C-alpha cells in the first residue's frame, strides 16, 4: 500500500535542518491543512521564512510547491472519501472475499506494527495501567465496538474503567468533572466524527489526557492527543478494515495485564470467585 506523505515526513525528521524541522512539525500538527495554504501562509504559521518552506518541499522530493500541494489534496480526498465513493473504484469481480483481501489484511498488520514507535506503545501502556487515573473509552459509529471490547478487558485487570456509551447527548454528561486524573481513549477513523472530535477537545481543555487510536491519515483529534497510535485500515473493499485497530487494542490490553501481573492475577481471581458464587452450575452440592 502506498505510504502517505505524513509517514514519510515523520520518518525523516532527523534529516531536516532546524528550520525545516520546525516547518515539518508545524505541518504534522495540522496535517494536511497547513500545507494547503500559500507559501507565505505556511511560513508565517511555522515561524520560518518562505525560502525555508520551499527548501523543505524540495527535500521531500517535489519539484514545486504546486506539486507538493497536489499530493496533499490527493491524500485529503482519500482520507475523506465515503464507502460509496470507494466502492466505485472496485471491479465487479472484487468481492473482498478472495486472496487479495486477505493479503491486504496481513499487510496492514505488518505495516501497522512496523511503523509504531516502541516508545509510544510503552508510554500508552503505562498510561492505561496507571490506576490513579480513570479511563474513559469511546469510539465512533463502527469503532465503538472496539472501545467497548477494550473497556471490558481493562476493567478486569485494573479499576476505574468506563465505556462512554449511548447517545451523543449523554456523552456531554460524562464531561462533567473530567480533569487531570482522567484519561480519554478514543477510536476514530475516517470519516472522522465531529461529535467525537468535540468531545476530545473539551476533555483536553479540562485537563484530561487524550490517547488516540486512529488510521494512517490521523483523526483531527491528534492535535490534542498526548499519544497517537495509527493503524492501516484500507482494503480492497468499500469498507475500511478494523483488523489492525483490534490488534492494537489487544496489544495494549496484554501490555497493561503484564505491566502489573500481581494486580492482574488478584483481580482475575476475585472475578472467578464472584462468578462461581453466583453461577448455580458451578456451585458444589453443599452450596446449593
């Protein structure tokens, strides 16, 4: 799968001069919108000179600023495309059930984990494992199932885990009292949901730590997120795949479980005892 320009920039940050790096970081913080401004606008918002912007673009391999912007617009169109629009690019013979589909799923998994920085994964796990923090997990129309799945596992191995569920109006109730002792874990992939973006921004404004699991184009929530784990989701289908997103969720669950094994064992043992006490099929005859 073709890599997007954002990934290329991230991997090459140490190759830029100090001023070029400043331009790169400014672009990444609002990707790709800043790059769609004029050279003068890009330079002003980055705190560098227009010639620096042109050198930065040239170092990326573009012959002109216009070519650079064409690439960004193409990526933005891909990022915002709907399932219906993506379906028009598939042949009638491609049902999404053959080898190409499976091959792409496997490629997504390999590419996702090959590009995730180890330090970012470890920091994400430490954040989730800190029981001094209350976790709030939320997802979008399709990804909320992942948030619910992850919350169900995490509340077994640590306390204070909540799933933000229900109608949008109910989400606002859960913003009350959010602060520095809270972590909001969000699943958000294209097409990014406005109400989730607003929820994340409000939580961050109140001092909560936002941790994002998203696609390779990155939700706008990345602007306020302390940690971001992007996954490859595109497959030969009108629908994006959640396979790599689920793999990230399960990796984080396993990491939290391992980070404090004694706590995990104690809580899992307590849960089993509760299940045995309340399940007639598991009780011994003298308990019935």
